[in-house]
C-alpha cells in the first residue's frame, strides 16, 4: 500500500508549488513584469521539465508502484485467496461440523426415538403377551370347565349305565325275593290266624265300655286316646283274694287289660280315681325308680311290687328280688329272668346287699363304656348284636327293715361280752353303721346316675317316717316316684309324699282302703286304685307273655352272692378267736374283691383305693383310709399264700 500512495503525494506537492509560483505579486511591488514573465516562463519551462521529469518519475514510480501494487495486489489476492480459501475451508469445516452436529443430533434423536419406540414396542409386546396369556388362561379354563362338564356327563352316563345293568341283573332276584317274602308273609299271617283261632278267650281283646280300648299295631298293643277309661270297672268278685282288707269303695284295675298291655316305655300302675277314672301310666324313662310305702296289709307288695315287676319283666328286664321270701313271690320263683337272693335273716342281708349294690354301681360304669362303644344313648338302644342282657330291676322288699335290723345288731353288740374292750365294740358298731351308709350311698347313686343304663330300683318301705329315713332316705325319696299305700302316721306319709296338710290330704294316706294309694306325679298328688292279681292271675300273665321275653343271663358282677348265716351281722364282727368257723373271713372277702385286679396296681395305695371303691367307702375322697390300705395288703398276702400269681408278683415286687 506505501508504494501505491507515495507517487500521489509527490504529485500533490508539485502541484502546490506550481500554484504558489504562478500567483502574482501584490500591487506594491516595483519589479519588472517582463522579467518576471521570462523568469516565469523559464521557471514554467523548468517546472514543466521538472513536472515532466517528475511526471516521468511519478509515472515510473507509478508503474513501479503499480507493479508493486500489482505484486502486492497479487500477493494480497493470494492472501485474500488464501484467506478466502481459509474462510471457505473454515466455512466448509463449520458446515461439516454443523452437519456433524446435525447428524449427531439426528443420530441422538434417532437413538432416543428408537429407544422410545423400542420401549413402546416392548410395552406393547408385553401387553400383547399378557393379553395372549390371559386369553390362553381363559381358553384353558373354559376348556377345563368343558372337560369337567364332559367328564361329569360321562360319569353320569356311566353311572346310569351301571345302575341300569345292576337293576337288570338284580331285578329277577329281587322279584324272586319279594315273591318269597310275600309268600312267607301270607304263610305267617295264615299261621297267626290259625294260632289265634286255637288260643283260649284269654288272648282276645274285646273293646267294651268297661275295658281298656286298645289296638294292636306294628309297635304292639296301643291305647286308643278317645276311649282312655283304662283298667276299669267291674267290681271285685267274691272270689278275689284281697290281702288283709277289702276294696270298699271302688273295684281294682282290671288285670286282664294289664296282661295285654304293651308299650315301649309306659307302664300301667293302676287307675286314677281322684276325678274321672283314667289310667295311671308311668313312663320309666322319666320315673325309672319307685318307692312303695305302706303298712302291713295295705297291698304294697301284691298291688305295688308284683305288677311293676311283671310289667318290666315283660318289657325284657332282668329282675333281681332281695328279701322276697314271702308267699307273694312264690309264683315267680321259677320264672326265667327273675332271680332271687337266697333267703336269709334281714340282718344277714345287710353286707351282701351292700356288696351287691356296690357291684351294681360298677356295672353302671361298665355300661357307660358299652354305650360309648355302640354309640347308643340309652341301654334300650343297644342292638341285639351287642350281646348284652336287658334292663335290670332291683327289687328290695322291706328295705327299711334291713336298716332297722342293723340297729338290732348294734344293740346286740353293745350287750355282748365277747369283746375284749369298749374300743372293739365301737369298731364293730362303726362297721355296722358303715354298712348301712353303703346301702344308702349305693342306692342314692344308682337312683341319681343310672337313668340311661337301664337299671331300676323298686323298694318297699313299711311305715317310713322322716326320722327313720334320715337325710339319705329323704334324698333317695326325692329321686324316686313315691307311692304311699295306707300308712299309720299322717305326718310320716305326708313327708314321704312331699305334701303338707294344706294340700288337700291332711291325713296323707292314713285310712286308705287296701289296694288304694296316693302317688306324687310331678308334684301333683293323685288318688289311685291298684291291680290286685291273684296267684292264678300272675301265672296267667307269665304264661301269656313268656313267649315274647328273650331269656338272658345276668352280668357276672350281678350274680347273687352266697348268703352265709351270720354274715353281715354280729358274728363276723367278733374277734377272730371267737368267730365261728366255716364262713369266709373278712380277709377272704377282701381278697375276692381284689382278685383279678392286682396286676393293674403299682403300689399298695392303689390297692387300698380299689378296695375302698369296691366297698363303697371311698366316697368323694381321693386317697383311701389307712385301714383300707392295711386290709388290702392283708388280702393280697392271703391270695399270694393261696397261689395267686398276680398276688405273688405284687408281694415280691411291690411289698418286698
């Protein structure tokens, strides 16, 4: 650039000098103008030459500058070209970078888009997979349902086919069996009709206004409710043997109606005469135990005990009679399923009866296990294949007399001189008291806990009073059906019946005719008339009903004991030196109670407890008294001496 502008500056300087020379001088000057003109022309010429030279120099300089400028321009052009090229390269690089950035952005956007698209695609695929899986599950479920339905349908069709084939195969045999049954039924009906035609009129059951209207159905003879004027009418004939008295105002209940009576649980005990005459039916499920009280000759044995015994016997019960030595029981001595204790004095029956009642308590425990094993609610529900005996009725005539006999024994002990000391007398008296307690305790336990076991009590009491019965007797009375024939003491009969003088019977049963009694049924007192069967009537009943009674034996625990004279009375309470020989000693009796159980004992206390339970002495206590333990040890040692292997093992391993 310096080379270009330098000639220009020179030219401008020359022009400025020329302009200064050409300027005329001011008016005051006195110089010669021509001289000045020549000089000026010369100067102009010089100037022109100078100008020309300068012009040439300038031109040369211009040319040189031009050349330099061209060179510079060329250089500048080259620089510019290089710059332009650099700019172009830079721009191209920027464009390339921009494109790279764009491409990178596009690639990033594409990657993000691809990722989003891939995620969306994966989600869509997963959803489609879930949909496919759900649809597959639904299809499988529907297929399973259809398959189940088809299987059930096939099973139903198979069952129908099997049943069809079964009935096709069985029908001929079934028709044959039905034909045989019909023929057998027809034959049985004809045979029954034939046998009925051969029976005497005793077996017929006419329905008249004076008799109990009954109808024989699938469950036996049933009472017709519309004609319930039971056990009725006609007056006793002159031939009737009335026990120490007479039916003075009303006739007894009809015995021939009782002969034909059959019912699953109800038992007729006579007819209610307080108000319209109607039957007195006692359900033994509700009233399984009966106490019959009365004075001698009132009819409590012949009219109270005998009909009840026969009614339960005809229903299949085994009857055990204690103290039944009177003539009233003579017609029953050989009847199957009726067992009598050996006849003995009442004082000799105290200990055997206490042992028997204790055994009855143990029998009730055994029957508990039998009921549980056969899943039965009551003893009557047991099936025949159980192999058990029927119900059990324990009849004790003059039960209160046994208690009074114990008082006589105690008085004899007090008066005896055979005891070495008063302590021995007290021990003997306590033993009698304990036996009486065992009687009451066992009777109360049977009355309270044997409703479902089919064990019944039927006890007669002569003129009981509150003092004679005591707490145990009154507790027993509250658990039994109380029937009071004629009694001597009004207060005693009222307490026995559980009524007061304001209940309409201020005298109780005092003054009742023979065969009539008062019965407390559910807290309501009824005046009733009983049956009064003669010996012929009793035999008639047995002959009529015996073919329907299945004979059975008593359980081993309830076999009547052998009664030995003096046992249970004072003789077996005397010291051993004075005791009569021939009967089993107390040690032998205890040994019999323990025999067969010794193998289950692990110590002597268990043996004493078992002995106390067998005697009814344990009560509510857990541990036996020391006396029972000593008696058990003596009994086991005695058995060991007799050769009992279990007793020998116990003595060797336990007693040492």
